[in-house]
């Protein structure tokens, strides 16, 4: 492993994939032409219609709906972006620091794909309908999610990928390297461990307990508030949330901030998805031997102030990879620095993906 130390707007011209099909309930629409002015659109496809996906739990699953975005001209080689816990397939919306012409994720140069994970609630099959399809509740794993992504790439005609992801997305990158090593040419893991620690698992256990004790939305708000404390750092909150709230006089700024974050997530996310996805994260684990068996070039990024996945933990896992480069993102903003403070990160990822 080689190590490098460094300090640390969405574009309207993002290209829509020229040859990707929009498939709803198995009906394939004509491919759209690539236009510079076109706004990226979410596509839907139903996979595993003829042959089921065998889940890690041993149950077969058919008719999996997948929501996805593509950007750029379709081709056999693609950049697959894997999103974090509450993310969506709309990379252009949540990662503008890395997405756009001339940047690491450049739709004018690359065919870029991102899908909402199995069990998510941004268009793909979620826990409620999965239970109906399976006849009962069944645990999901990151391997299940990655298997669906593999089938989507097959549907799109992609034969080789570079995989990029942060947080839960970075854990999916590790799963890609384990499950489909022959398909991955390069990989970027950002702020993510190769296995969940007792600390990270414990935070998720408390969040799920809050949801189960107060179902219907209030528990999800509290879960999000607890998660936000682990996504930032004491230094970040001291700089951004000190004193009294400007929006809610008489209330501490940090209190109104956390309440706002809880309300915002409750309005757009499903508590059953939150539980299913965090359980999959908690069960995720690559052994040291599995890490040493990964030979693809991997850029691993740790974040100096990350309290959720400490930099030392991320770096220790990277050290087991035979062909890894490690870089530290220096930022006071904690785990979310890969989204909030990503200027230096963009240059590192761009240089790694386009050597």
C-alpha cells in the first residue's frame, strides 16, 4: 500500500445516456438520444423476471424493480457510483463536487451509472414489497444489493467497471471487489470500513430501537438526529452550530439543526428501509484474508475527523490490500466531509480514475 497525505453545483449540462433503456414492468422504451441540455432522468427496470436472484438468506427473489440514473454515452466500460445509506441514484444532485465536465465523474467522457439499492426507498424494491414477493420478512445483505447492481449493468451492456462510493457506498465497493473481482478495473473506497465495528453497529442498534419504540415517523427523526452527530465532528459543530438558533429564537442552534435534519429525513425516507439497510451494514464483514486476495488497484480515502469510521480504522483495512493507495482527507467536518468538503477529494479521485 502506498500512502499520500494532503489537505483537504450541479451542472445543467450533464449528459443523459444515449443508449440506456427505460424499462417499466418489462416494457422497453426506445433509447433516448444524448442531448447536452437534457436534465438527467430517473429510469426504472424490472430485473430477475425469468431467473430469480438467490438472496444470501437462501430465498429466491423475482421481479426486482431498480431505479437508476445514467449519464454520458452508453459503452461497455462504465463508472458505477454506489450511494450511502439515505442516498439516491441522482449523483448529480448529491455529489456536485465530483460530478460534471472536467471533474472525476465527467459525463462527457465516461458512461456513469448509479442505482438506488435493493431495500431502498428511492424507486427500487423496498422492504414492504420484498416481504410480499417473498411471503415473509427476509434480511438483506450488501452482497444482495451488489448482485442487483451487477444484473443492472448486464442489462445496460456494461462489461467492465470502475466503482466509486463513500460511506455505505464504500462498503458496497468492497463487496464488488470480493464478489466480482474480474469485472472491476479500479475502485475508490471513501470513508468506509471493510467490516462494521462494534461502535458503528451500536449506533445503528440504538437508531433502530428508536424507530421500533416510536414507529410512524417520530422514531426515524430521532434515529436521524443521532446519526447526524456521528456524521459530523465536535469541531464542525463548534464552527457551524454554536450559540442560539437564528430560525428558532430561544433554542440552541444545535437543537434546531438536529430537529430540522430529523424532519427532513422523515419526509422523504422509509423507516423500514432505514432498518433493513443498517442491518445489512452491521452484518457486513470482509476478513483479512479476503482483503489480501483483492488485486485490483484501489484508492482508499480516510477522513481525519471521522468519528463514525475513524481514519485509523479505514487506513488499517487499506493496508491489507495488495494494490492500494491511501489518502487522507483533512477536514474538520467529520464523516460527511466527503460530501461537504470535497475539493481536494475530487482531484485525488480524478487522478486515480484517469491515470
